[in-house]
């Protein structure tokens, strides 16, 4: 089944659930109300898949605010595309980000990634202005996938930065209390959090409507958003001395923003072999050095040690210490590999 819910203000301050067969019911919810219509569709279920290991050493683009930062919203995608990409995954073992066996929102395609948009402050005054669409559900354990189908133009959700295709991962309510009086008055602010990542329609509605309580004037929503993975076009040149007759020394490749340059080159079949060069102090390879003659700004800033090593060769970088598409940038890079072989 596919579900839709619209959060809006109404004088009746009630919840209406209107089914296609005209069955309806309502429950009071205090400050906001929901109008839900269920459209008949093929039955949906939540399919859990194990996380596949990446063929490179990155999880998703990591942005650090500086003058090279790109606004991540330029990589947002449309609702229809997001609805096709959302899935749920589980991990077999624990890591620093999540526990084994706990479902998390994921993308079906490696060309897109799930980004965190935390703590969007949404007022409940006058209604939140959100439509929800359940993509998967119907399980006894309440697991599912529910996303934002639409936001009311000019409404509170739109003002907070929520867009169609987003999925709500958690709802936080901030509550203030005071103790004592006069000069001994102490005010405290506490938070209550309810997670709703990978939850079905009913559980998501419960987190938005019932969990905050009647007195909560605003909530903070943690959002999961699917974005297109920014890519960098990389031209790689081999030294002519290493190329057999008829072999094209120029290769055209495409890397994901966030990939380590050395591993990305090796994963795509570039042979790094430069016995005439000294070994890299960091990775131990004698073919780590690359000459970047276009697109240096698309790499992460050079570190102090690397900068000192390259004082006489400002266009040379250590590929093992270089990240392409730094801060989610897209563009073109041109590099030469196996540098000591170019003079032979």
C-alpha cells in the first residue's frame, strides 16, 4: 500500500484518515492535524540487504567549510528519482557509525549517496506543511520507508529547508524547566528524541504528531536526503617511454568526489610503476608522485610536510595524500604518472 499524509492547520484540530473505500476515522492531536488519503497500489515490503563493501576508501563526500566549499543542495534530486533510489540496509558488524543489524536508509545506486541534514527547526504553529509518502511498510515490527512527498509553499517545513524526497530520521523536542526562585532560580533545557529512520507511515506519524506533545511549539527534525554524488573527470597520461607502439598513453576516467587519488587510479587499472623515484614516506610506493597540471584546486589543500617536500615541484602531489573533488567540487583534472620515466 502507498500512503500519503498532509500536515496542516485546521480549526477542528483533528486527525482524519480517509480511505479509498470511504471508511474514515479521526483522533484528536492538539496543535496540528493530519489529513491522510490512502491510494491503492501494489503491496510493498521492506527488503533488507547487507551493505556491500566499497571499491574505494570513501563513504560519502565530506565537506569542510572554506572558500572551496560547494553548496551541497546543487546535488539534490527530484522526488520521483529519490523515491526510486531509497532502500534500507543493515550491517553484519558494528562500526563507528552504526550497530550491526540496525536498519538504516541507503541508496540503491552508488551514483547517489544519503546525506545527513541535522536539526532543522520546524515550527508547529499553523501546521508543519508536509505530505508524507510511504514507500515500504506493512511489517509487524513497524519497519518501513517513509519520505516527504510535498511541502506546502511558504509553509513551516519549506521555510526550514525540507524538500520532497527527504526522509525524517529523528524528531527532537526541546523542553525548558526552572527550579528555585529569585537569585537561586536555575533554568534547564532538556531534549527528548524519537528516532524514525526506516519506519513505516504510522510510526513516522506518531513521531511527528504524538511524541512532541500538545505544548511543543516547534520540533527539530534530523533529515536524510539522497543527493547525486559529485564526480570529477580525470585525464591520466603515461610517459611515452612506458608505452608500446600503438598504445594510447592518455586515459579518460571519472572519479567520485571524496576518493583517494592513488586508490582511485589503481582501482581503474592505472599502472603506477616508477622505479626511478624515491619511495613515498607515507605509503612506501615509488610511484606515488603525480604531476597535476590542471585542476589543482579540485584536490584537498596540501599539507605542511607534503608542501615542504614539493618546494621545487609545486605541481607535484603525493597521490596517497590527495583527495579528488575536495569539498564536493566537480570539474576536470589532468595528471601525469610515473614521473621519473618522462625523461627517459
